[in-house]
C-alpha cells in the first residue's frame, strides 16, 4: 500500500521540476540575462566605481582590475547560467526569480538606499545607530522580492519579458555610467616597480643618527591623558622636550607627511599630484636632502609612498632605500578584496558590518615577496614591534643615518594593546601601545650606545579626526640633550616649522625656508593656519581653512565642521581632483 505522504511529496517535487515548452536555449538566455545583471553590478561596476573614487588607495592599476573582474564574471556566467538552465518548470522560475530579484535589490541598494558612512579609513562605525535604516533597507528588499514573485504567480509570460527587459536595462544604465567614468577618470601614474626597500629598516649608524618616529593620528593633548592613566609613562621620554602647543598643518596624512618632509603647503590651485610633484621638487626639499648627502647620511624612508609622495620619481634623488623590484600582484587577494568592497556598497545595512574593512587591508594584494608592501605598508604598531624585537637594531660604521618611520599610531582600527602587542582595543590603549613600541626602539638604541648622540623626533601627522582639533604630538631630543624629566615647551609652533627644524638640527641653514621650533618663543602671539579635510563617502573634496592665534587646545571644531569654539573657518577650498 502506497504511503500518501510520500506520494504527496513526489507530486510536489514533480510540480517543481515539471516538463515545459521552453527549450534549454530559451531558458539559458533568460538565466544568462539575470545572472549577468548581478555579476555586472557586483563584479564589474561596483569594483570599478570604488577604484575610480579612491584609486590612490589601491596598489594596482585599472587594467589589472578590469581584467581580473572581467574574467571572474565570465567564468561565473558560464558556470551559473547553464546550471540554472538545467532546471525546468517552477524550479527554474523560482531560481531565476531569486537571481533577478537579487539584481534589483543590489542595484537599488548601491544607487539609492545607501547613506554616507564615511571613508573606510579604519574608524569603527557604530552600527546600532543605524538600526532604523537597516529595517527600512530590509523592507525595500522584501518588497522587491515580493513584486518579482507576485508577477511570476499571476502571469509567467509578463514575468519572463520583465526579467529580460529589466536585466538588459540595468546593465545598459550601469554601462553608460561605466563608460562615462572610464573617459573622465585620470590615469594613475605607474610606479614601474619601485619600492621602498626594507633591507635596512633597523640599521642605524654607530656615529650620527637622526630618527623620526611618526605615529598617525596622535593628538598632543593625549600625552597628558595617558600620563594620568599610566603614571610614570613619560619617564622613558625624560630627555625629550614636549611641544604642547604644536599644530598640524592639515588633518590628512596625504598632505601632512609631505609637508613635514618638504616644508611645502598645498595651494588651492593644485591637484594632489601637482602638490606632490612640486613639493618634492622644491628648493626647500632639495636643500635638506642634498645637505644630508653632503654630511654622509644614508637617507631611508618607510612610508606608503603612494599616499604621501605621489610617484617614486619624486623621491628618487632624496632617499637611498628606493629600489627597483619586479612588480607582482596577488590576484586572488585582489579579487576577494574588491568583491568585499563592492558587496559593502551593495548589501543591505543589516549585513554591511560583515563586509566592512579598512582601506589599509588593500595592501595585502601585493604578495609577501614584496617586503616593502607586505611587511611595512600593511604593518601596524604590533607588527613593527614584533619585527623590532626579533630582528633588533644594529649599526653600521660606513655612514650616518637619517631614517623616518610612519606607524599606525593612534589611528583606528585600534588593534594594539597597551604593551604594543596585537589586540582589539580602544584609542587610549592603542596610543599607549604605540608609545611602548617607541620605548623599545629607544631602549635598543641605548643598548647599542648610540642614544645619547642621536637626534630623535617622536611626532604625528595630525590629530585624531574624531576630536577635530589641530593639537598634534611633537617631542624632540637633540643630540646630547638630557633632562631629569620631560621638558614642556608652550611656544606656538606648527607643522610648517618641522622641515626648517630638521635643517636646524642638522646644522643646515634653514632661515630661507622658515622658522625652526627653537626660533619661536613661548610668549609670542602667532597666527597659525590649519586645514581640516571634510570627506564625503567617495573622496576628499573640501578643505576648511582656519586662522587662529590661541593655544591649540582651545580650537575645537564641531561635527558639522562649520563652527569652532574659537573662530569660524576663514574660507573653504574646493579641492581639484
């Protein structure tokens, strides 16, 4: 006797996979249009749009991106469409409906439903604050899926024509935008395989050393807060002078580091590339680096030069660790990272946290064989610390050494504990941890007997953007300088003084290029200029310029960037791209 429940199940399965009048070719066409619509949105247009907006962040070029994502889309299309076309009847209809509804939702999310969540610069997003937006997103997705399946239920012929027409329409609309962006996107300068070699990352001189340790996003007033949280913290910096009234020039690593090392500030008439090119070719830059060479200094720089130098040609005559190495790309990593970024833009708010990433993770696209990229540019405080502990500082007798490191410092995401090791922490623990790394560096210098005669600068490029103020870390120990405790200097100094100060410390005539921090008295009333970069979700677009003659701690900007406690911005600068 037949089991009625089994018979009922067989009938349902047969209904799902029932014979139909549509040929395999017809089903393949319908499936291909729906699948390609999804792939074009996620695999081609999405990654391209992200690249177009933030190409300087990516360690690869447009042709490499398009070839990788194009081939991936072709493979997925050739695998996915025939597989779906094997289904028949309702099973085919349901499968295509799911894919088509997904393509509608992905397009709608990326084009209309997203809100500005800021740049992917590592700053954590408070996702619970967007709970209501998450619900509205899911509601829209539910409605779109419901519409597609309702159409299938009432009229399969109209459903079929709708899928074909709308899928083609979605691709054409995005293709038009794609071509427009492709025409207007500026060509990214190619680095021709140049890297900043890591070979002498921990090599100092047995004679003279000038060491700069830059900690990203480290505010000047944080030192006092950390001293309260970690009593005795400043003991390791007893021989230093802390400049407590030191102002950054601009709240952006792109411009700040270059300004520090060249003495040049940007002009509103310059693009970012023009700023880099003119700064590193300036008389002030040439005077410093030629002066170092004349004094037999080996000049080594450890930063992401795409972000703070522009093209490698800009520093070819200035730094000795710029080397040529055949360029390689980890294509698997390129594909996975760009798909993750694209998905971040296309998925509903409720699941965006799963796809969030910091832009610095893009450096994993360059394989470990490229030591400069893998071991440095992607290096955080804890990675640098680990390498310092294992490889340790060593000396050479052949040359003096001028060396600059730029560490993650207090920049989010906070992945350094208070002892300088890997952990998910907070601003204060990460800040303390970055200083622990510096302390270990100083301790190893003392072990080698080169600390006393060295000139050491511990600084930052800008303050934490969440605090929105110009107060920035600057501590200097001149060669032979000693104190019983950290000296505090309240002179109104600024990042524009950093480059002349370097020249002053090296005995190079700095007067034609500006003032050293040692030229400014503590009782001087001095007007300083600070620029705040206001980012939208795609790129840096506006600079707010502030003039102030107060202490840096007084200058606090509100979240809208249009007001500060002391004075309003003097002007807005529309930045050229």
